[in-house]
């Protein structure tokens, strides 16, 4: 498994469908996904600031997933933040998520944060179970209950 910095010109055909599918898995629809170009602009901006945080997950030269990791301020302290953990459907449940999580933890350690967070749909039970298994705890609901914020220590 490799983690390649996202290059929009090369990887556009993967990153949009991967991100869109993450909305469908999380919320049952992609109606809140928004505009492709807005997403690509945001992704370009973020990945140029932090190329090791925005990567395609590649196995045997085939993209099978995507990670979007940032460092941000939350409640007065710097934390790691997972914008996206994603694996294609046929690769889920095979233990590959632990490699993605290891990459994320290493990224956050290298950026000197001791905590990381993410938000997940409360209906995405498989993801919540994965995050919980990896030491994260639910800390609160947000967006009128549409998402649960989870936190983990590094």
C-alpha cells in the first residue's frame, strides 16, 4: 500500500467519485456534496499547503482510497483533523483501514499534535465501530445531530 500526494490534474477522476461516495455512505445521499469545482478548488488549496495530508491510497498501482488530514485550531488548541478516511467498497472490512489509520497517526505525530478529531454520521455504524476500535471517543453531536464529533489521543 502506498500513499501518494494528490495531484488534481492526475487524480481528478478518483478524488471526486471517492468523496461523493463518502457522502452516500455517510448520509445516504450526495445531495450535500456540492459543486465538483468547489471541491477541487478546496482540495487544491489544502493539498498545496499540506501535500502529505491529502493522499490517494494506492494498492498495486490502483487507487483504492483517499485520506484528507489537516492541522487546525479547535477550542483554543491545535489538533489533527480527519476530513476524510475513504476506501472503495470492495476493500472495506479487509483490515486495510488500520494502515490508513497508522498513516494518519504518523502524520499527526509529525505535526506535533496530541489529539485528533473527525466528524461522522451517527448512522454510519461501521465507521463509528472502526474509530472506537482505534481508541476514539464520541464527544458531542453537531449540525443539529447530523454528525458526531469524535476525538482520539496520539
